[in-house]
C-alpha cells in the first residue's frame, strides 16, 4: 500500500499558532468575565465563562487535525483505502477526492494576486507539497461523510487515489479569500470537478480546513 504522512513541521507550527490564539482568547475572555463579576453583571459574566469553556473544548479537535506523530494518514491499496491507520473503506465507497493547497499571500493589487494564483494553479507540482487531501466516502450505513486529511504530498495522494479507481476529484488553490481550480488534469479518465454533495460543501469545508 502507498502511504502518505502528515507534515510534522507544518503541523507543529499550526499547533503553536493555535495555542497562542487560544491563550490570548482565554486571557481576554477570562479578564472580561472577571470585570463583569466585579461590576455585579453576573449573567454576562457567566455567559463569558461559557464561551471560555466552549473555546477550551476545541483543543482536542485542533490537536487531532494537526497530528505530530509520524504515522500514515492515508494508505491506498488496489481496492481499498485506510484513513488514520484504522478506518478502512472500499475504493468504490470513495465518491470524490479533493485537494486544497494553501498558497502564501503576496503583496500587490488584486489583479496581481489573481494572476499569480492562476499561474501557480496552471502547473502541476513537481515536488511534494503540503495540503488537504479530503475524501467523501460512503460509510457502512450508506451515509456520505467527508474525511479531512492534511498530508505532506497531497497531489501524490490524490494521484494514488485516482490510479486506484477514484473517478471524481477536485484541486483548488487558495490564497486568503481567493481560490481557483487547477488548470491541469491528473488523469484523463477522471473528472476534475467533484460533483454532488462534495461539490456543494467544498467551499465551506475548504475554509474550515484552512483555518
């Protein structure tokens, strides 16, 4: 089976940023709640504490999204795919695969940024590149579920999925609030578009993934 791993350096940087934002948010919310209690605005203070607790509950999810252990996230075989080292699906249950590549922002006008983004999206990467390689699968109950993955070689993972039989895929390059679909194709036998539910959800999913 072909294996695709997380980008440890990338994930550690994302975790540091998340910790920093979480600490700053907790200090701000906690300080605000304390101020309301001092002013005897108990209800508002309690609401702020609830917001603080909700923010803290996002920690396990954030850590899961950015793993730092060198274990494969995606394993592709001839007729099956394994995710996170435990979830197995038949390749026929993979409905769509989607790659989202986050492009570092540049300075310039909007036209410059659009031109730059389109230029990058017109060339297939020759080296492994970190990005999201999400798959829409049909679970054992027949329900369509999106599985999120950020791997070191996202285009390579997509290529393996297509070679194994995935018929629909999507490649999106994103820079802040702008995004364009890749101008190149991975396989002439597969369609670049990702129709159906995944196509409808993709923009929302993409923004959540990049955050």
